C-alpha cells in the first residue's frame, strides 16, 4: 500500500484548481471556479471548484472530492494509480511496497516500466539500425515525418528471435514479465521464449495518461498478419483503449468534438495535416468504455468511416455505446475509394475539415440507411424501419431532438404521428441512473449536520470523537468518513478536510464529503448545534438498545429462563435508562 503520509503529500502538492483545469476549462465564479460537469451531460454549469476548501463538487450529479478523486473519476483509474499519476506530476517518489492490494499495484508499475523500456528500445532500432532507417524512409513516403514518428514513439522490431528479450534481460526484466505483456512468446518446444514482434513497424499504444499499455506491429513486406497486436494483459484491454488519446485529448476538449477513425495510418495522416482531435478505434467494435473515455473530453463524436457497406455497418454497430453515454453523434462518410489516410494526403486537411463540418447527424444517417436496407414503400418495410429507428431514438434523453425526429420519421414513412407515439408507448424508454444518485440520497439529519460541522471545526471533531463511536452513524458513507476522521484525530494527525480527503479511497464517501463541504453554513452557535447532534445520536442509540433489551427480557421470561438471568438483564436495562437520562 502507498503510505498515508505520501498520499497526503501528493494531495497537498496538487492544487485542485490546477489539476481540474488541466483536464477541463474553468471559469472564475466569485471565489470559486465553474464548468460544465465532465461526468454527466449538462448545458448550464453546475460543477464548482473551491480553491479555499480544495474540493470540487457537481450540484447536478452529486460527484465530488479532492484532486485525487477527480483524477480517479476522470481517468477511470483506481485510487493508488491516481495517487501515482499526481505524484509523477509533482515529482514525488512513491515508495515500492509489497503485499496486499499495493503489491498488485506495484507489480503493474514494473510492467509499465517494462513497456516504456520496450518502446524506447524499438524507437532506437528505427533510427539507428540500417533496416530501421529504411522503415523511417517508408514512413516519410506515407506522409509521416520524423517529428511525427518521434511524437508517437514509432519504432522497429528487428528480424531477430531474441533481440528484445536479450536487451530486456540485460536491464533486469524477467522472462515472466515479458511473457505477461506478450512481448515474447514460448516456442513450440515450450522450453524457450522468442520475441513476438519481428521485422515489424512498432506502434506503441498508450492510455489517456500517456503510459504505454501495449503495441501493434505492422508487417514489413508480404507477411501475415498485417497487424499483430499485444494480447490482453494486466495493462491492456482493446475494448478500453483508443489509439492516440494521450495526444488528442487536449484538442478534443478545445474543438468540442472527437473524430473517430479506424486505422493507425488514418490517424497519423490527420495529425500530419494538423487535425489532432482524432482517435483510432484500432479496428475493434466500439464499446461503452470507449464511449465513456470520449465523453470525458467532449459532448460530440464524429465517426469517420469508408463509404462502402462495410464501413457503414461498422458505424452502425458503434453508435449504441455513444448514445447510451449521452453523446451527440455525427457520421462522416468519405467518397468511395477513400479512407481518411488517402483522402487527406490527396486533398489536404482543409478538405477533410469540410467533410467534418458537413457530417450527417446520426439519426439522419440512420433513417437513410434503414430506408435503403428495408423497402420503406411497403408496409412490412415501414414497420421494420420504424421499429429499428425508434429503438435508437429511445436511447436519447433530449426531448426536443426526439420530437423532431419523430416528425421526420412520420413524414418519411407517411405514417401519422399518433401511430409513432403509440409505438413508443409500447416500447417504453430506457434511462440509466444518474451517477450521483447515491451521493445525493437523503442523509440522516443529525448525522449529516454533525459531520458537516466536524469538517469545519476541529473542536467539533474533538467533541464527536470523545462522545461517539463510528458505529453510531447509520449512513455507510458518513460512517466511513467518521471512521477516517476519528482515526486521524486519535493519531494526532488531523489536518482538516484536505487530509481527510486524502485518506478516502471510496468515491461515494468523497462525493458526500464534497457535497457537505460545498454547502453554505447556516447561522447559529456551532458548539451548541454540535452538542445537540451528539446528544441526539446518543439518545437514538440508547433507545434502540433499551428496546432490544426489553424485548430480550420478555423472550427469556416466556422461555422460562432462570431468575438470575432475568435480574441481570433488568439491571442492564436500568443502567441504560439511567444513561439515557444524562442526554435528555
């Protein structure tokens, strides 16, 4: 595990405004900053960052926390990885530890270092070996400059059975680590390993944070397969990675949209033309994880595909995941015979930008495609078009958009809108729960107010810690916050809200804490209000205990228990009642 002191140092070194603004644009709003929330769709900003309290909170979806929690949710990484990312940014060393969950995290760190080594080693072969220089010349012919190749850390895997294995071993990397990442494979005899990638152009695949998670190797010559990818590993899942996202994310935020293409060279050609808000799906089906990644950065996605039937089919299969995340989707179909690579190299970046500007809204594209696929002039065709179109439309929350396309469907199929609406009633609508539902659920009043005051005043924390136990808080999120706060207080390490946030690995508890911290404090004497809350919680707990003892006495009397047992229970009952009087 990462030592708590290091976590607190990392949190203190990363100002929450600087961290959040490195991902999304913030605007000054009085003493705070505001933005549209990156975690749910909204048009009016309800996401606020408070530099004084070092918290962020969304009043729309209920998410919130400190700098570490923001990175966790934005980058979709676990707590230890978020701490490590911010530690690297601040130049803070995170010590290597073993055992428990931390051992697993540190194991992943070693795998990241191995991938970094492999990427650097492949890049050296590209620029320094004789064959690698010929590969660099091939890249230039494909429109990939040396600078662009270096930006993407493109490399070359020599035509050798064990060149990488030997180089990695010399740096202390084990064969087991190489095998786990798929950089080497076992030979048929099962006794030896050999390099997986041989005589291939090497394309590192990185996560949104820029860390190498896998490789794709393009064959040089006539070999097969054309592209060989790293297998799934502890670092890599094809369904959760988008090529180029680490370099594209800033441009996606600035442009307000992401362009999705299929191939590596499609993306490289667009980057070469100055179009950088683009990622590649690597030829795989688009998944909900892909959609969630893009939704962090922009509300709109333009899917760029070939004009042939296969390209359109790929577009249609990819859309559901995007719609489910509330993204606006448009479809860019290139002229027949072109992919983004050939088009931009032949006609230039401005022509491609024109295609993006004119990309069809997804539902216009879908309606045209369904009418082409099913004969919409016949009754059976009308029914099929309407059913499939309404299924897709039901995934959208925008009522104005739904109404507009219901009218368009009615006009296109020459069907009364009443029939369309009746079909919608039959199908119903699907709506995902808000990510902030848990954080904004009603909290027990006395517990809520006491925890809020504890965050503001160490004297209140002292009063609560000396008078209550965490078990006396019913709400699990508040109980978790109280456990951490009491532990810091008893260990004489209380450092206010920032230190408490640094100790919370649970997103729900962090969101509750940020929601309480973001509230305006009502008037009144803090000490008196806190005392009333403590007395209320004590009375509540004691009344429950008294009720339980009374029921137990009745049960034992009915069961014919010994008089001594009954007397013992009655003595306990009188003791609890006397204690209750103290808090009346």
